[in-house]
């Protein structure tokens, strides 16, 4: 039986998740293709917290890894664990980190953990990102 290796998580700067109603409504409208948003107050779409990875500090580090390898980032899969629903018009602290997939060096796993002001864990999410290198383009170029 193959040995399972524990991943070595690398911390990213904490992020702030802003659930301002205007931002939630814009996100929900984008998800619904511009139709009337199905996430009326007080709901926050389940996947909204993942948007913190678009932040300059955390997203920039992940993008730098891709640039170092001459690769593009391709979102492969995601998973969410919900402990408590997020509320609109709040700001939450999100602890972020990442690791390479021990079995595939062309994969990164990103993780976020959303906490309230008391430190209570509200939500956890992970995403597997593929570092895609277009080898055909390299051969043609």
C-alpha cells in the first residue's frame, strides 16, 4: 500500500471577505447569467468566499508560481464545508494557505478558512488548481 504523505501547507496573507450586499448581488447576478439573482437577502451564495483568492496578495503569489513555470492557472475542482451560514454586510477574516499536490507537481491546492470576529470557524474551502502548460504553443512558437 503506498505511503500517504501529509501536505506541507504554505501560509498566504490573511484576507478579508466583504459580504456587502452590493458585492453579493453582483456575484449572484454573474452566476445567474444576469438574470434576477436567486440569492435574496439575507443569503450569501455558497461559493462566494472563494472570491478572496482574487485578492492582490494571495492571488499574486499563486499567479507568480504559474509564471515561474510558464503555465496558466486552470481551476479544476473545489470543495466546501459549511459550519455556519455567512451573513450579508459583514467582514470576515479568512486564513489562506496552499500546497503542491504531493502526487502531481502540476497541481496546487488552495485552502481558505472563514472566521468571525470571535475566531469561530464558519466555513472551509479548498480548490485544486492545474498549472497548465500549452506544449503545442511552445512547439509552434
